[in-house]
C-alpha cells in the first residue's frame, strides 16, 4: 500500500523538523496528505503556509493550467484548505501529539485574502494570540498549561 510505504520511508525523518514552509498553489487534494504527515512532525514549532498564487504566478491566466477548474471554485477550495489546516492544527495541538507554537499565513500579504484567512484560520485559532499586523497566530502558554493540567 502506497500510504504505508510513504509512512515507512518518512518515519523518523519528519519528527526532527522545527520549522516548515509549506508552499503549494491551491493544494486541494495534497493538503489532506500533508495534514496526515504533520502528526509525524512532533517537534514542529513554526508552520508557515502559502496556498494561493502570488502576483507573479500566472496560473489563473493560463487556461491549460486551470484545466476544467473555474477560478471561483479555486478560491472556494482555498477557503476550504485554510479551514481544514487550521482545524487540524487546533485539534492536534490542543488534544494531540503536535507542538506547533506558531502558524503563519504567507498569503496574508494579499489584501483580498485577509478577510478569508481571518474568517477561517483566525476563527479556528481564536484562542491563540493573534499578531496585530495579521496573518500570524501564536499558541498561548496558558493553553498548553491548561491542557497538561487537565483543565
């Protein structure tokens, strides 16, 4: 089985990562796999993500790159990706083996995406400390203490 094979070859190598930049343009299906492997990243403290194309990326202007996808569908999928990722981080950091202390959205530099990111990641990580300039959330010390004390 492919999943078992990938798990076997990555076991031990992912647990030493302390910081990771995950850059994937509209990672609709790939994000699910990335989330599954984040559990193996037990020492990951900082996760920075970029899920939307930058202004220099012309994918939305290239019909062959889009295939059958419609641009509006891709933006809805981007919202779903941020929801999935933030929920996964929130669930597994507060109730599981992950130790992420900082989550950064590199897409926050795009003004038109700020509201979407705040509505998705920001809402899921509302108990984390939010950077006033936006796009960065830091897990509060109290929340790790509350979890370890069983409160």
